[in-house]
C-alpha cells in the first residue's frame, strides 16, 4: 500500500460534524500513552503528523484522518488515564458510543495495547464493548521492539489468551521503530477498499 496523501479532515465531538463522504473508516482505540500517534505516523510515513504528547489524554475529539483520499483513520480519546476527570471520561465514552451506534461505514477497529504488559481490565472492557457492537477487531500490540526474546515469547502467549477472539479478529505485533506489523495492517486496510 502506497501512502500518497494524508490530512486531518476534521475533529468532531458529535455526529453532525463527521465527514459525509461515505468512505471506509477504521477506528483506533487504546489507553492513553499506548502509542496511537506513533502508530498513525508509522502507517502514513510521516514523523510528526499525529502529535505525540508527553502528557497522556491530549486527544479530546474524534480525529478523522483522510488517507489517499479513500479511507479514514479515526483516532479517539485514550482511556484509562487518571488525570482526566470523571465527567470528561464520561463525555469521551458517550462520544465514542454515539460513533459506534451510528457509523455504518466503520469497517474495523484497531485496539492498541502495550505488548510490554498483560492486557489491562480497561483493554478487555474495550474489546468486549466493540464485540457488543459486532465489530471485527485487530489487536495491535505496540512497542514490540522493546521486548527481549523471553518477553516476546511471553507476550505471544499471554495476549491471545487474554482476549476471546472471534474468527474475524486477529493480533498484529507492532513496532513504530522497526516497522514490524506495518505491512500486516496495510493488508487489513486493503481488504476493505
């Protein structure tokens, strides 16, 4: 897959602000600080396109990135970060739920988890939330380059055991440093175009 163009089309907090051009969309969810910005930057071959932040919880809108003018990567606020107050967390939850309930052109969810740690309760809740809406999920285990061989073997065992994967769900081990998993993600995107 050759990336020829990428742009932030819009930032939305409600349905009326979503793009209306009916292109396939791919939702990116994950804990704050899991590496969503690095994941986006790696996929679109840009260093600082999606801003990585030292302060988790910076994304507060649904960000619609148009890629090659034929698909959207939709980045949503990260979950599980304590510095965001309860009211704001609730608002994020409702914003994401409104999107899930109403978005017919959502093709697949990429759930990013940190491969260095056992999936958290929040990760499992988010996975089950997506399955409640009958969505196909690719679990993207980020920061895979930071693991030694023993830790990789452990992650390869623990991550699949943690999730109740359906037949259309899968796991991609990903590194924004070595680009491991990038072609696999491209392959998944291409299936829907």
